[in-house]
């Protein structure tokens, strides 16, 4: 699917070339079989009105990643996304840039969805907390 998302839409040869660029040398017939199976499962749309057939992902990459991550959090972290994030942050392999990117995303999410006070009023940062 990654190769198909990279080419956006293409023939078996196009997808095969992208796979080769990524270091996966597969036979033409193997790629054709894989694309056919993905089409049967509804993950790929095939334009059979032209030859060679043109394949396109049925779902956007971002949507698939979001759904797979949601399933992963539910199955591995018992639905607790904070456990996933805390495990990632506690991992020593994150760079300073990755940590800053996480902080930025958290700040953006807080702006979109202010934390609700138990009485119903959003919590506003104190003078010290404001940037």
C-alpha cells in the first residue's frame, strides 16, 4: 500500500518500480497478485477500462493510519492513548526535534479543545503560564 500511495495511481509496472526503489525486488506477477488481492478486499480500486489496468488506493493513507493506530491503542494499551504517548516520551530514542513536535501538537490540540473545568468553565492559564 505504501508504494501505491507513493505513486498515487499506476499500473503494476509503476507499483513494481516504486517497490524496487524502496529495495523490494518483486516479480511482476507477484505485484499483480498482491494488487488483485488488495482489490478483492476493497483496499484498491482498479480501472479496467484501459490496458494496462490502473490501480489506486481506495482509502487515503492518513485515514488508514488513523484507523490502524486507533485499533493498536485499543488492543495494546487498553484504549488509553495517554499510555502510548507516555511510553513514546519515556523512550530515550526520541530526538529533541521529535519531542518539540509532540509538544507543538499537544499545544495545538489544547487550543482547539480547551481543558474543561469540573464546573464547566475552561481552565485559563495563569499569568505565569502564558507565553
